[in-house]
């Protein structure tokens, strides 16, 4: 068994090896660019190792911010061999708000930036923290304002997502079901009917480095690409996309994370003596209230919801537990979710928390977001459990997360049954968040 010092040294070395000079790549080969929520989680652990690098990690993110406030989910590394190909797929510069000198994607990702900024600030003196918050505050405010201006068309506080990649939980069952129901063009249906989808595998980077059974199915990857192409044809203009799209979801995970991000933004503003814009204060309150609209009183849990039909997407996933992280739900509803955390048929695996319940028809222990345990969602749920007073449950999740990494190293995700690793090796946010658990 490794000592804590040995484990910390191993994990710190992973972060050092993945450091590019301005940000930490999620993993060598498979993930060469900068991803929004990856960098945020990485900074949370990196703050214990090198506070200046943790700050640089987050500053590097906001250099890609669009002039309308959008933070893209990817910033492309222009020195990497795949830069021309990857940036050409997205062609985000078709959008008038995209930066001129930096190539990015055209969609966003869960808004973890405010959380990461506060976590990094905790390692500073009050004077240093105020300076750090002053630097980051404008970008966070503009991002949250953009979310409400462009992704809350009903003005009720629930943000709408346009692509599964925006959720961060890429092939989570509710998204896969919606994808096949509302976003399957004729040519993808033909590829599926003729069983030609394996041809797609030759064009995929991920299955060159990770076994295909640990990633999206080929036909699902093709569908995701087709949705991206449709958004690109609209030049990434939200209003134009929403006019004709039937594939829009009020995502439970994203809105739960947004609520916590709003709380942290309020804390940042308070620390530096700023008052948030009145419209944003109203939007923040609306989101907290509107999370109630995603509660199903019969099933006694929260679900994502289709934006147009207003129907719940009734597939429980790890998102089911993220209202705990929001900190905005009642103690009674928190207890209902904790009952699921304790249930051995649902989330109480040997290595919790699986990304879908153990009894789900979708469950595959190494199947990307359809079964494996991920350390970033464990971090968020454990944080929420702590704040609701469920200290033992939070401690157990952290201990088993550390145990899996101690045995196998910081992989991308793990089997909830036996802790066996899968995905990319030496994965940055796994290393970073285990450092945070230990520290």
C-alpha cells in the first residue's frame, strides 16, 4: 500500500507531465486541447501543488471567451499536430462573437469556473484572494449573463443545452434516447440499417487509444457529429438554432451545477465589494426556484426535461444526485436522494458512485457515462453531502475513490463493481481531485 506522501507524489507527477506551459491537458494523445470543466477540476487539485499554475490554468480558459460572454468547451492547442483538423471541424470563427486569434469549439460545458476560482482562492491570503477574484470576476459575470440571455428563452431560470457534449455526461442515457428520437437524419439511419457504422471507427481518435467498448457506440458518435454539423450550419447562433431544433434539453446536471456556480459567484462579488447586476440577481433566484420543476413527486427524484414537450427524461443517472451539490433543495428531498446513495441496487456500489444505477438496463461497468465511476462527479456529490450533513456518506465516497486510484493509478474512470480502470491513463482531473481529497 502506498503512503499518502507516495500517492501525492505520483499524482503530482501526472499533473506535471500533462502541463503544457499554459494549461493541463486532460490526458496525453487522447485529449491534447483544453477543456472547460477539465481545467476547472484540475485547478482545484493543482492549487495544493502549485498555486500559480492553478491560477494560470483558469486564466488560460478565459482567453478563449467569446465577446458575447460564452465560454467554449474547448480551446484548441495550435501547436498540436491535430490542430488544423480539429479546429476545421468546428469552424467557430463563422460566428461573429468568436475570438479572432484563438480557435475554439462553438458550444459550452458545465459552468464550474466560479467554483474553481473560489477553491483556488481558499489557498491565498485575503489580500491575494481579493486580487485574484478581481481578475476573474468580469469573465464569470459575463459567462453567467450569457447563459441567461441566450440559453433561458422562457426566462424561468432553467438553462437549455443544444448538444450532449455541453452536459459533460456525453452518452448519458437520457441524452442517447433523445438523440435517437429527435436527432437522427436519414443518412445516419441508413448507415445504421446497413450496419456500416463500424466504418466510423476509422475516423475516431478516441478508439485508437481506448477500447471501443469503453467509449460511445459508433452510431451514437455519428449522431453526435451530425448534431454538431447542424449547429455549425447555423454558425453557432443560438437564436437561429432554437428556431428549428427539436433537440433541446433542460439538463438536470448542468442546472444543478449552475446553481452552485451562482452561489460561488455571489461569494466572489461579496468578497471584493461588488454588487451583481440586478437582472443577474433575479436570474439566479429563478434558477434555484425552478429546479423544483424538475422534481417528480411520484418517483421522488429529479429528472432532466425536454424543452419543447416539457416531458421528463425518466432515466436515472449520476445527474439524479447532483441537486445535492446545488445546495438549494430541501432537507427532505436531500434525504430522498441520500436513500438512493445508500441503496445497493442503485448507487451503493463497492466503488461508488456509478454514472447510472447498477440496476439500469444501460449499465456497463466500463461504458463511459453509462456505468463507470468518475472522480469529478464523486467530488461534487461528496461536497453536497458534506454541506447537507451526511458526513459518513461523503467520507466513504472519497475513501473508495482514493482506494481505486491507489490500486490502479489515476485513470479516466473506474468500474463501480471492482474498481478496475478504464478510459485514458494518467487522467488529469482524477489526479487533481484525489490530491484534493487527500489534502
